[in-house]
C-alpha cells in the first residue's frame, strides 16, 4: 500500500461518513470530546491551548489528508487514556474547511472486522509524532532566527507547493501564528522574518515562499 496517498482503507472509511463544512475562524472547543474521527478534505486547522497566563500555544497544524483527533482513538480502540490533564484544547479553522467525519464507535467496529486498519492508524500516528518532534527541535534551538528557519523548512516540506519562485507554504501563516507555535514574541518573529528575507531565503506576501530550502535548513543546524 502506498501510504503517501490518502487512498487507504481508513481514509475510505472516514469518507463514507458525514461530510460538512466550516467557515474560516470557527473555533470548536474540546473537539476530542465529540468522539469523532475527522479527515480534512480541504483547508487548514490549528490546534491550540490557552495557558493559565492567557498565552496561546499552537501545537499542531493540520492540512488536506490529515486525520484528527487521534487521542480518542486510543480510548475507543485500546481503552487507553493518552492525556488526562487539566488543559483544554481548541481547533480553529484557518481557512474554509471541508471535512469528513465518522463516530469513534464506527471506527472501533471497522477495526474489529478489518485489523489491517491498524496499519493506517499507526501511520497517521507517525505523521503526528513527526510534527511534534520537529516542533520540539525548533523550540530547542537557542537563536530565534534558527528556530523560525527550522520550523519554516519543516512546514515547506509538509505543506509546500513547488513553483518557479521556490516552495510556497500553502498555509496562510501570520507572524502571530509562527510566534504562537514557537513561543516567541510577535515582534521577534517580524524581525527574524525580515532578516531571512534580506538573505534571500524567503519571500513573505499572502503566503510564505521559501526561495532556497536547503539554505534555510542549513541555518538551523
């Protein structure tokens, strides 16, 4: 099976469920409690939390082909609580969204009948783990410019569209978004982004264009 595509049995299963659309900016509180598994057909979502100090922290960015949330899967399929802390998570539509959704109990029934679906779930969990690892790597770098270069290089790899100008990051990221991902001040992000533009590594307009992906990667090493 080609796991780089979204034609796996798991994706087909979710597409057999309910299809709905969300407008840009809609926020869903505690989506994990809805007990559904969702597949993004088009558009982008950010998952974030608000700390007790009132700060926003973006944990994950989701795009077309991504499945969320995975935490309830472990509860419904394995009776395992992955997270039971006090934090409350939110999912916000960064663009208009088209989503397919099935109930967790339907997923469990399908997995019981077809154990090969475990492969698809394992792959989806690996994608999410990869996202967390790159975010932690970005945050562990000391210099703010290196943090941002590392994160932009990753986003260009995952959400990039190649064109004559370079690699366009298809998510409409703002400086505030990047600041919330890396726990930086927005003003710091603006300054560092200007430096990256001056070096000819990126171009920022409606979307961020990575002009030289290899050079951008090398800045974070």
